[in-house]
C-alpha cells in the first residue's frame, strides 16, 4: 500500500536530535534548563511578544490565562463556536459559562458583527473572549480587539493553529491580553506535545509561571498559599522546539504553496470554495480547508481513504456539541453550513505537487461520479 499521506505530519528540521543530545548531556531533563529558555526567547523574537512561557499544552496556556484574569464560577466567557474543543475546555475548568459566537463568510472566523451586537444587548457582561484563528488563518483581529477594548472585556487569542500567521504585519497571538500557541503532533511546528503562553504583561507572565510550577512560594521548603498545576514544558521537548523554530518560515511557505497547488488543481470546479484569507493578512494555511456545494464530503473522505490519504471534516461547532447543549450561542447558521459541507485535506509539508495532483484527481473523479 502507498505510504499514507497525513493531514499534517511532523516534519523535523534536522537539528532536533542534536539539541536533545545536549539536553541529555546536561542531565536537565525536567521542566528546567537552557532549552526552555531558548525556546521562549525564540518565540518572543519571532512573534514580537514581550513575554513567553513554555507550558505542557495549548489548553494549559488557556487555563492559566483565564485563572490569571480572575475568571471563575459563574462568569461568562465568549468564545468562537467554530473551533476545536481544546479552545473552550479551560472555560469549564474555571467553572465559567461559555457563550458561543458564530463565524462569518468572509473569514470563517468569529464574526465581529455578531460579537458587537451581543455585547450591545446582553444583560450580563462577559469577562473575556477567546477568539480562535481557525486553520491557521487570522480572524479580523484588529476589529475584534477594538470591540473588546470598547466594552472592557479581556481578549485571549487562541493561535494554536496559527503560528506564523499575521494581520497587518503583526503576528496572531499578540493583539490581546494573552495569546497561546500549540505544538501538538500535527501543528505547523511540533514538540510532540506542548504550548506557549504569550502576553505583553510581565507580571501576568510571572504569575503564570508561579501557577504552572505548583504555586510554590519562595522558600527552601515547600510552602503553598494557593493551588497550582504541573504545567511546565520539559527541557527535552523545548529542545525539539528550538530545532523546529529554525525552519518556521520554510514551513509557512510550504503550507501556503500546498494550498496554491490545491487551488490551481481544482480551479474551475464551481462547487468548490476554499477558506478565504482576509485582506492585509497572511495565514499559515496549516490545513487546506474547502467546501463542496453539491458533493457529499464523506464520499470524498472515503475515496481518499482508498488511496491511503487522510482527510477530516471541518470542526463541528461547539454549540452543536452535546456537552454544550445548554450553553448560550449567538449563531446565524454560518458555522453549521460550513461543517455540513467542509473538509480539510492532507497538507503535510513533506508532500509534493504530485501528491496534491493525485488527491485532486481523486476529488475530481468523485465529483464526476
């Protein structure tokens, strides 16, 4: 059988093993060591953020952000509904109530219009908004940030999928009070598992470090006045991250090239639409996402499986999930329509144009049949 083509397979730079060997030589394996510091500095330098904290996952980073902002039992937290559940689980960890905001057609990301309308009419003021930059494509983040500032609510950017994406030349994750990145196995860069919390506020970063290391007070013995978490990234994983950061722009360029190959190969098929890119933005095109107006996307999924190619439906909106059946949602049907018609196709940075051509030929044949 042909080697499987995954949605977004890990792709090493070549230096990761060398850095891991240096970690083992130093014997600093635990969540402490020079590569944790280096990885944080890499992210700061690349994104332009003032402060960064390497943690165990993107979800951990979101949890820390909510805790530091004082989000607690019964508070309302706005969130993109068209996203992965990892974007909103932390709201539940804090005992808060998610309020889901739908997408718009121009970005597939959170609708500033619906956000503004809700904030002007809601009886209970939300404490914060978690906005997701979906599939590596920037939301209309400047407008969203302006709305949040006007209404006095905190802004947290879930940039788990969008490292390397920019809006007006500024990196996603750096517009709000907090931003988070993920380095899970299928992200544009991976440390196998891990995340990063970024913020312009040094005091918040320091507090996040405190909570992420079991909230240990500065004594020789273990003294605790607050509870914390075991959320720090290990030096081993950070070493992988340092190697990955050396090729971040290459990975963004290749993801965007793969998208262009798909667009060129499927050009002229009226029923296919691709996820749009907002003017003045650069998405990282983490996954090439598209919709079919007539063809059942599951027919495409099944056809691609026959040639050993992975694909996946778009995220099922959070307000449609059984877990959130009682949650408030400001929805106009946009994300539901996209979910019903949409598919993510294989976008690994090791793929060739011939791989994309083979996938497109299969899609065309499926549509024809």
